């Protein structure tokens, strides 16, 4: 067994300190050590986007990051978006627009969308599609995902004009 390193991270607003091996992937740390299984592991090569989380507000592939690299960081996972009884607006839009089928890609899609919605105006469907181009979905054909994001953009615009 290799030596371990002590890390301190804040995940979904909760502070954690753990000893981890340098080779432990962030995705495995979140899933196995913290029990946050919403971060899905698909390709393990950073291609599919199912493992997308936010690290200090920026989307990142948890399967390409080591847990030790996240030391001192704020990490947000899909579990931090909302609860079953109080879904976040983006989760509600995914539900209302049938933006998921099997659900495997959904956590990564949601976290990517959170990042996109924080940083870009997403004024056109093409901008939304470009932003989601790094996340693969084998079920939906993406149209309903784009509709869901468009609905959130429209709601935010309406809220700022009220």
C-alpha cells in the first residue's frame, strides 16, 4: 500500500478531512469514501461527462482528477442541487421537459448546465448545444435537454424583469 495524504475538501457545503492514496480518483473518493453515488462513472477517460462535478465553481471530470488535487477545494455534486421534495429549478426543468430517459448521463448533464448557466448567456439553442457537446447521452437525442435549459434561461430572464 502506498503512503496517504491528508486532504480537506468541502463537498456540497460540508467540510471533510480524509487520508487518501495519491492515485485515488476524485470520482472514487466521492462515490466510495463519501457515499455520493450521484457522480456516475462511465468511460473513465473524460469523454462521456457522466462524472462532471464543479470544483471551485468550474465543471471538471471527476474521473480525470485525483482526490489529492482537490485538496482545499469546494466541490459541488448533483446531490447538492436539490432534494426529492425541493428540486432545484434546473432539475424541475429536466423533469418538466422530459430531459432524461435512463438517467445515467443526467448528473453530469445537470452539473455541466449549472456551470454553463453561471457563465454564459446561452441565448441560442446552438450555444446550449455547444456547451453540452462534451456530455454524451445515448437516449434522449438532446432536444429535450436543450428545451429544459432554454426554459431555465427564459425563467431567469423573466425573473430579472419582474
